[in-house]
């Protein structure tokens, strides 16, 4: 069994919003960055997979943010893998400022063939994954399976160059920006804690049009992002 790995980081000015706190997208980006770094360091990163025309795809993510680090804060992001099977892998995160736990997350990943875009049996990574497993439970509840909604509000925009990543589909962080752009700014400014559940269902490509539909029930906001062919791409639930 391996141990939890920790990665230090300083919150830079480009990572904060108008409150001078790290934005939600930045906090999630800290987690996803160390996921990539840690996978690389342990021998199953994107660089290794791409040699076989495979890549990692994030399928579900849950993040609970208790407080947001401020500009120039020194933080540490802990990460560890505690579950693995032929279809998915579970990676966990903890963001700390000293001994203060500021945010925690659980992510679920699958491996796909870059040419066919179909899921790949991950048992080929069994040996390297077994060496990376950590006997530590996930810090929060695993990501919820989100149901379809009947939106009461919606906006649309095209997929543009700045939306796409190395997998040539809309970047995970762009979905987060889209749903937070749809929230009242006062909720973000006065936030004192939240949980975010994200389900990534299908890929969006350059040139497609995205529709962001939402509903609100008290402190709970739900969103569904679809393409111009009515294909559901992503669902999100934010509980303040």
C-alpha cells in the first residue's frame, strides 16, 4: 500500500475572484492538477496512456468547500487513490492551509480509447494501481448520480477555442465556470460553504452550441448542459 501524497501550492492573483479568494474553479483545478501529477509520478499518467491511444476522462466529481484560501496563501493539496476496478478509479483530495482543512473532494475516472472514444478495460493497469492504492477512505460522500431536470432558465453559447483541452473536448473547468456564471453573484460573494456534485455524461466539441438550463429550490441549484443536438453533456448540483 502507498501513502497519501501532498503537493504544495501558493494561491496566485490570477486564481482569485473579486473577493480575493480562490475561485471555485481554481480550487477544483488544484485538485485536478495534482491528480495528473500524481498519476504521472506513479506510472499511469496521460503520457503513458497516450502511447496506447488511451486517455483519462473524469466521469463524476464531488467537492465540499468549507472556506476559500486567499490570494498568496500557501496551501497543500493531498491526494490518494483508494478504489479501482476494471471500469473506474476513485481519487480523493484534501486542500489544507496549515492544519485547516478548506476543501475536500472525490473524483471518479474512466479510461477511453482516443480514436473510438469508447471505454477501455482498466485491468491492464492492475499491477501499477495496486502499488498506488492507499488504505484511507474518501473524505466526503461519493459523487451523487444526478437526474434530469426541467429547466426554468436557460442560456446558450457556442463552444470556442478557449473551451477545449488536449482531449479536444470542453474542459472540465469550463463547465464549472458556466454554472457559476449562471448563479446570483451575491451567493458567491457571501458563500460560507458549499457542496458541488458534477456528472460528466458526454463530450462537447468545437463548433457545437451549449445550452445551460437551471432550476433553483432554496439553497440548492441544479444545472443541465446540453448540446445543439439535445445531447446531455453535464449535470451539476450546488448546495449552499
